[in-house]
């Protein structure tokens, strides 16, 4: 197993960064397009060329920026048809695209998953596990109530999973991007809990997850992406991982696991959910203090990593969410002060799940299994 930040990417005027992980016959690629110096379409074309030279198939993407402009940029740069969550994000930049994170694999055949005649995701298989990713799934009717849109989205995901031989209890990680999140987050949690109860999720594995406020290109209340994992033989598996410094999210009626860990292809991958400044009793901590919120959040995440014998250098991708772009320098200062390695990270200005929370981060990390 090798995990690397590719040196050749450093010569691309910081247009993008990438990490790769060898897992058996498969190599996983995580590409973060960001920090534009020049044209965003040139940056995306460079990322597309990077993947093409490695025979890597893009699977799914998370995009933050002006949604209509981002859709055109992706199409023009070689990512036409890629399942993507096109999420609105105003970072005050002159660029229409502020950041995009692309998941890709090489070394194994990849099959397309269709919904309504469009590519909704991909599935792929190794000797010891089957994998699936769906991107940017939103309800067919944006005129439904937000709660009904949650149900509609879940039904579409179940349909896509079933078409590839998966069931929802095999979903390991989810991303929820909710328009006007703070106005209906409680109703979203109730709808998710109801779906999990009906489908036996609480008796299986509650996925790791991120829930963030961001509008989408279609004007729906929700855009959801998922990653599913099905072990094929002994030695491959998935387990829930707790947080040493935080209580279970279920304690305050939010149905996600703090992290999950997968074992396959000679590696262990830790997927850490979106994490914010929440104390052990489930209350928001360091209200009105963005610097302290960042400090506590990063401490919480590092303790999860350390508990699984990992650290920041094992991180292969991350997304940092800020309520205000003015807080980004505080995050950069924290990373510098504490000697963190360069993180394969994009930044997004969004709302977090509570009005008083100012910062959240999610990440994946990998070590030999």
C-alpha cells in the first residue's frame, strides 16, 4: 500500500492536489481542484489529464461555486456526464468555481449506474469487496415538501443500489447538502430517522455522514451522495468508530456515526464524518469564537485518528466548511502552528447544522491493514 501526494502536481501552479492509495489490484485517486492561478477550466483540464494518464475513471464529484457556471466548466474540461453535487458557494472570488473534489479509481473495471437515462453513479469490484458511489441525487419533483423530497431521494438511491445488487444497509457514508438547512434541519433528521427505522439501519451500520447547508443547481431541498461497500470474503469488513471526545450523534437525534473504518485490499480506510465544535454532552462549544471552534474540532478529529493508529499525514482527502470566508485564515494558521502536513483539502463557505457553529471538517485517512 502506498499513499502519496504527487510531486508532479506541485508544478501545476497549485491548480489541484492529489493523493493516491493502492488497495490490492485497485488504485484510488482523490483530486482536489482549488487555489486557482489562471483559468478554472485549465485547472480542470489539468486534473482530467492527470487522471487520464493514470487510466483512472472518475466516479463522483462534489463541486462548490456558482452552480450554473460550474456545470459548464465541468462539461468543457472533460468531465461531462460525471455524477456531481453542484453546490452553490459564494466565496467572494472572481472565479465561478471555488473548489471541486473528484473521486476516481484505476486498475479495475467500472460500471455505470443509470437513473432516468442519466449516469447517477458507478460500481466497481475487487477480489475482496464491491464498491459503489452515487453523486448528486435529488428528488424528481422539487415542488414536494422538504420532508417528501428526503423520502423521494432515498427511494431513488434504493433503486440505484438495487440495480447494482446493493441494499441501503450496505451504505457506509453519505453526504447531505440541504437548501436553507437551518430552517428545517429538525424535520430532515426526523425523516432520516424514519427511513432508517423502516429499513433496519439501526440494527446494521449507521453510515458516517456530512450534513451541510448549500443550495443546488436544480433548486431542490436536498442533494445526496453515497458510498456503499459490500465485503466478499473474510478479512474485508466495515466497523463503526466512535469519537473519544464526543458523544454519539444519536444522543441528540442525529442519525450518523462519528466515523466508520473499512478493511480491504491490504488497507484500512477511516472515513470521518463532518465534525464540528461540539462538547461531550452534545452542546455547541466556543460560541462566537471561530478560532476556538476550529481548535476544538481539529482536536476531536485528531483523537479519532490516533485511536485508529493514524494521524494527519494519513489523510488522503478532506473538505473544510466555513460559515464565513473570513475564518479560512484562522484554519490555515491553526494548521501551520500545529505542524500539519499539507492536506488534500478544498474549502467551502456554507452553513453548518447549528446557527452558532462556524466550522466543520470531514476527511478520509488510510493506513496499511
